[in-house]
């Protein structure tokens, strides 16, 4: 209460217990002199005092001590009985020190002698202030007790912490949340009830915000004594000192596990099929939109497979819905086992599943997967006491060719599915029927390539490389051939691209390299002059990461000197990753090998790259050789390559030389070596041996 509260805002109600009217006037005068605003009521009998206390409800009682009709101590006794909270001051001229002490012991607030009324105003003010302070403290204590009752009754987590989040108080609800029986005397350290992520959040965000604005609200986690995380909605309140620093912190947190579980269940049901646990149409749409956006940026092809169970309604009608549900769950499981983690399997209707393939670069792979799914679904189903078998049909659409949104892709996949049912009697079908046939042919080609490796149908032929001037054989190039039992010799173009795509080229490349080195050593043992063996290295071999180790091992096991082995690498293959290619070539050069750039002139290498590559020879592509006599442009390209090789001090060999006219042009322009049909077609090893007999000169240099 302010010191002048009653003088400026309220009128004091003063009860005077006084038998003298003159003394009462003196008291009123003294109070007015101290600028107090008041109304008075005067009594001088016990009966009037009792009645007036009930009616008037005074703010303060001023009482004489000695009165003819009533004793002052009796007046004090009645006041304490009926208005114990009202301050009581004796104003008397006859009270002595002993009586004053007795009065104070009996509950009087103060006493003022009538001979010293100058003390009355201050005494009244002090009594009123002390009473107000006492009432405020009492009200605060009552409020605290009520708050404590509320805090202990609430199921929410409530705590008080110091600035390092050590808990000093926790209510019963908080103890239950944390599974805490009793708060330790030293408190609970932050690491014992706050996960690391929550501590970091509170220090980084919540506490600074609470210091600035008083409170922070957010969602985070607490940790019970068993180490389990409890999601909570939390309020952090900062309680500052006068200097602005934090005196302590209080937290109120609500356990939201039930709400989180409910929200999670709602989200789950909004996105997943309750029966199979697969994504539903809504989630499939979302993932398809994301995949399409990625495909538009990356140029990646997507596939949507609609898989429909054949005559599924018969199972429900014959065995009941419970059995049908078991079938659907088993089918869902079988489909999931055959697709990648990055792909999506969804159930979009009663017996239709959809598979979203995010990487469908090869249509034959997509068709192969669709057939695998159909085969897996068709395996017998063991359900309790009966065995069932069910068929399936699949339709396939591709992004972006068959549509650029999910609805179009799904509609076209379903169209392909129905066509497969009616026209093909089942199986899998692309939306584009021609693509189905092409994919089937591709799958058959892959099977043939794998079979060629298993049955040792691959062989090497060799084509001589010779000096342009003397026509002396200096080396041979190993060329891969596939001897098919039904089709005869199959061109490399029908073998190598497929082997590259299905990941078999490193294996094929190792076989070629090892077989070629063995053949060179075999010719040495037969007494032929040593020649250089040239072997092509594919892009996948170059960037596989183990080419250098494989070459080391093959040279060691076959015994061929490194200087007798030349590796040919296409210009385009080198330029796919110049830094990596340069590193691999430097390691190969360190072994003592020769390095040639094959098909030179058809790529896009710059002179700056070419000058830094550790290479020994350029091979002029045969397309330029074939046209150089008749075409000025190609003739100038050949002359430019020869000039470039001379400047860079590189050897050159022209491939595809078939006529004497071509050979004469190369000789006139300083091309040192050549290979082609003019000298010899690629030959089997035994026939080439006879070719060596005709040219037995040893390799120089």
C-alpha cells in the first residue's frame, strides 16, 4: 500500500472509543492536519462498540484507555474478537508504561499519549501500512498454498531449475512423467532428464528467447530414468534478478505421446493401406510427383507397373474375405521382396498393386522385373490348411514417353494391363506394344551373352600392325569375337554394348587381356619374333578402380614383359573423367606399358588435355582413312593428326587401310604404321602364326 493511499483515494473509516467529545475533536483535528481523509464514528459503551463494529467496518480503532463506562482493555478484547484484523491504537492521557506494555502484549498495535498527539498521524499511517503488508503477505501465502495444491494436482510436468537446467523442484505429475520416485537433495542434473538434442535446443534458442521475452514455447523431448524419450509440449519461463540476469527457470511440459500416436495413426491411415501396410494412392501420387520432378531435372526415365491379380474375386467368393485378405498381404510381401528400397509399392484398389520404379533406364530391365513379379505372385500360397495359387498380369508405362503425370501414367499402365489380359493371355505388356517386343529381344540377347561366357563361346582374333614403308609386322591387335553355335561368328557390336550395360564388361575385359597376353607368350615359345600385343580397354574397365591391379596380376601370371603390351583406350572414354583417366594412365605407364588413344579424331579432346595425357600413340579412326582419298575434309583431318603427333612426339597408326592408294597417301604424309584388310583381316591365332613365318623380322626398339 502506498503511504498516502487513504488520503488521496479512499476515506478512512475511523472508530473512536472515547467518552470525551472534546478529545474526539482534538483527535480528528490532528488526523486532518496530517492530510488524512476520514469519517469517524464515536462510541463510549460496550453495546455501542459491538453494534458499530458490525455496521461501520472500521479501517482502524482509536480507543481511550480509561472511561467511566468501559475499560480500555475490554474495548481491545471486543475488537480482537469481532475485528481481529483491524489495527487498534490506544489514545490516552492516563495510561502508564506498565499498562501500555500490557496493552501491546494483549494485541494493541500502538499507543499515543493525548499530551503528544503529534505522533498520532504517523502512528495511524504506520499501523495501516503494517496491516496492509500483513494482509498482502497473508494473501500471498494463501495464493502460494493454493498454487502448490494446483501444481501437485496437475498431471503436467512442472519444475524449477537453475540456469544450468539442474532441477530443484518437480511436482508429482513431473515425477510420474520421468518415473522419478523422489527428487535427489542435490537436484536432478540436466543430462539425467533432458536428451542432448533438447539441451542444445534450450541453450541455443529457448533460453535466449525467454530471457528477452519472458517465455518460450515449443515442442521437444524429455527423457525418463529408463532412457526413454517422451515428446512434450513445453513452456520455459525465465525469472530475472533485478540486474536482468536469470535467477531461476521454471518449466511446464505436457506429455503429448497420446497425441503424437494419434496424429501418427491419422497420418498413417491417410497415406497407407491398412490391410497390407503399403502406400495408398495418395502417397503414391506424392512420391510419383517427386520422382517426376527429379526425372525432369536429371533426364531419368521412370516406370509405373500396374499389377492386377487374376480372378481374385473367386477367392473371396469361395473362401471368404479373411482368406482373401491373407492372399493380398502375401502378394504385397512378395512384390516388396523383388523391388529396391528406393522404389514404391502401393495398393490402389482391391486387387491392384502399382510399382513406381525411380530408375528405369533400360526398358528390358523393367519388363524382366514385371515378369519376375508375375512369377513370384504365381507361386503356391500356403494358407493354414489349404494351398492356393493365383495369377497376375502387369501393364507398364514409362515417363516421359507415356505421360508426364501420375494419372496419365497410371491410366496408360492400366490400358497396357487390360491389353495384356485380352491379347496376350496374361504376362506383362508395355503401353507401347513395339517396346514389349524390343524388350523381349533385349532380354534374350542378355541371356545369350551370359550363356556365351558360361559356355566359353568367346574367342580372340588378331590383326597385324605393320610399318608403312617396309610392311614389316610390328604387332597385333587382339579383337574379341563371339562364336555362336547357331549363328556363327557374331560381330562385336552385338556383344560389347550389351556386356557393358549388364555390368559384365570388366569380366570380359579381364578374359580378353589375359588370353591375349598368354597368346603372345605362346608365340614366343614357338620361336616367333617378339611382337607387341595391343588390347582394347573399355570405359567401364578404365573407371572400375582396379584396372592397374588387374594388369599387374595378368602380366605376372602370364610372364609377358610390360613393354610388349599396349592398351588402347577410346578418346571419348578418356574424356569422361579426365582427372581420373590421367591418374590411371600414369599408373599404367609406370608399369612400362604402351598407351594408345583409339578412334582418335572422333571425340572432343582439346590440345591442352592431349598434351598432358601420358600416351604413346594415336590411332587414326578408320572412318577418316576410308574417305581421305576422295574427300578433302577427311584428308585434311588425317594430315592434321599426323602433324599434331609429330609436334607432340607421338607415334601414329592408321586403322582400316584397305587399298594401295590409301597406303601411298599415308606413306607420303609420314604416317609410320598401319593396319587393315590390305595387310590382313583379323585371323585366328594359328593362322596368324603362318603369317609370322612370312615376316620373321624381330621388333626393333
